C-alpha cells in the first residue's frame, strides 16, 4: 500500500505559520490588508455585538492594525499573534481615544491570557491548524476567554471559494511602496480530501524562498459539528452581509460560493 494515511494528525501541523507571516511582512509591508478593513471590522462589531466599551481579545492579529483601531474607538484590547508582525509600526505607540492596547507575541493555543472578554475576534485567520487544533482553539474561547453575554466573531474559510481557485496562477509585480516587495509567482490549489486551501507564494528571482500557507475550510454545517464540546453555539452567520440560515434565499451563485470566508457569531451555550 502506498501513500500516507490521509487521517495522519501530523499532515497539516502548522510550523509554517511564523515563517510565512514573517516573510509576508517583508513582502507586503506592515499594512497588508485591504484598504479600510479596520473600519469595516469596527462597523461589524458595532452591528453584531452589544453596545458600549468592551474588553476585546483579537487572535491572529497580524500587524495589529485592527486591534489598534478598536483601542482608538475606546475598547480595551489584547492582541496576540505568533509572528513578529504584531510588533509592527501599525500597532506601536500610544493609543488615542481612551482605550488600551496590549500586544502579545505568542501561540494562542498555549499562551496564558488572563481574564474574560466581551468580544473574542479571529479575523481572516481561523483554520490554519488541524481539526483538533481548531477545536481546541474554539474550546479555549468558550471555556476560558468569553465573558457571560459576550460574543466571538470568527471568519471561517469557505471550501466553495477554495475549490474555485484550484489551479489559479498569476505573476504579481512588486509593490511600489514596500522596500522588501519582489515579483511573485502566486499559485492556489485545493486539497479535496483534507478540505484545505493551499496558497503558494514563490519569489520569481529566488524560488527557494517560497512560502506556503494551508487553511482548513469548513461548510457551515461542518463548522457547526466542530463546535461540539467547546461550550459555544452558533448564534448567527453571514457572508458579505447576507445572512446564512436554513430556508434563507441564498443562491448558488451568491457570496457563499465566491467569497473567501463567511462570518460567524458564537455565544456560550446556555
């Protein structure tokens, strides 16, 4: 019998995460997100969470730009990321606006983070680990971090999008305003057995510097199963602002089929 056991736990462990995002900071600069993404996320929090000042935990905070914006809006924010990116200029310095910001460079699966939070946010980063690791993260949110009456907002990668990008390849020019940016050969594929999106970035002048990220994607039904035993329940889901619910008019050609991720709101089980 040839090939690896497709259920082998070590297949998709994530030692690549720090290397990938440390390189990403060089290639794309401190502010690698979409223009205005911090304001968009702040508006989502305003729309989907209880009003008022909040204690916020942001997981996989990247450059810390969103965490900083939340602090400027008056919230008390703890932001954690495995990569040194969290120490970037986007997050550094005093916070105006009455809130506070604490930056933690570490692994959110093991790092001790004290206290309870009114909001736990995982923007555009859930799924980098194995199913066991993703389940363990949700359990930490439900059992350790989420305050009574609080909510978690999590972007969940969609397998429909991942499948649609299989075989995609493009050559991307360097970014003019980023000194470390280089020409890139960008390739995407989809592993239908592990249900993972595989995203490869290859500097054309130095292919040995290739970095690859692998993200587990979940259908809404599969994500609901992942929540079992975590102390959390799925309270609401939407994709590009369109609610996702059984019987709702979500079309086959709609945003769930074309957007990279959908957003879920999680609350503690009663």
